[in-house]
């Protein structure tokens, strides 16, 4: 018996929420941007990651996702993902160091209007290059109750998963933005430097973790 529309939406939403809230590179970058007064840029990262997730969802629903599970494809995507995480870790640590040494302006202060555009691209790149993202979508869309389901039902499920992840992302972004607004003066600058430093270290941690999983697979 095929699952009902309400069941697909509820299951997908809860699945999206549960997979989005644990710490990860995208959550870390959203927190870094929103925590330094760049709420729009943080939402741009979320939008980029969600758009990439939508692409993976459609690919899996249409049966194309399996092409990316081949060892060579997983290794290539894993290498790109690790390289991106290492580059981000270096840039954030350098930003924290410069802000600590130099001065008055916090490291997270936006320099110009393209910050949101870059944030969208970064979020999309992190989601697209993660081989674990493909594995997640294959697992989500390959659930027993979806066996034999039409593409339409799979896309409804995918939309619900993305909605759940987006809901968590917006709450996370707002929470970090509100925290930034409650700080003043030196505390605000110190917090911005701390967030850049913590995010840089987290990116390096995620890169090492990804490398270990890639080598073990």
C-alpha cells in the first residue's frame, strides 16, 4: 500500500529536521555569518545548500543518483569536499588572526554587496561536493515504504525533507543573529573573532573526519 500524502510530508519533514540540526560545516558557516551580524549572508548559505539538496533529490528520484555511488565518483567528490573544508578552515583561522591583531572592524563585517551571492555559492558547493549527501538522499528515498513509488511521490518526500531542513536552518540563523544583537562593543568584536576561530577549527575537524571515512570506505 502506497503511503498517503500526509504521511510522506510528515515523515519527510521530520527526517529533514533530524538530519539538519546536528553540527556540520554548513551549520557552522551559517552560525559564523549570522553570529557576526551578516544575517542575509547566513541565509544565503542556507539557500545555496538547500538548492543543491533539491538537485540531489531530483537526481535520486529520477534514478540518476546511483551514478554517484561508484567508488571513483565517491572518491572524487570526497576529495573536492575535503579540499573545500581545508580551504575554508584556513581562511577562517586567518580571518580570526587578522581581526585579533589589527583592529577596529570585526572580521565578519561585510565588505560589499556580493557577500550573499558568495554565500549562496559556498552553501551549494558544500552540499554538492559531499558524497555523504548523496548517500543520505539514496537512504531517504530508498525507504521500504517508497519501494515502487512514482517519481511524484518521491519528489513530495524530497520537498518535505528540504522544508524540514530549511525550518531548522532559519531557526538556527535567527538564534545566532539575535545573540549577536545582544552583544555590545568589545564583547561583540571578541565574539566575532571567537566564531571565526571556532568555525575554522570545526572545518578542519570535519575535513579530517571526511578523510577518515573516505579512506575507510
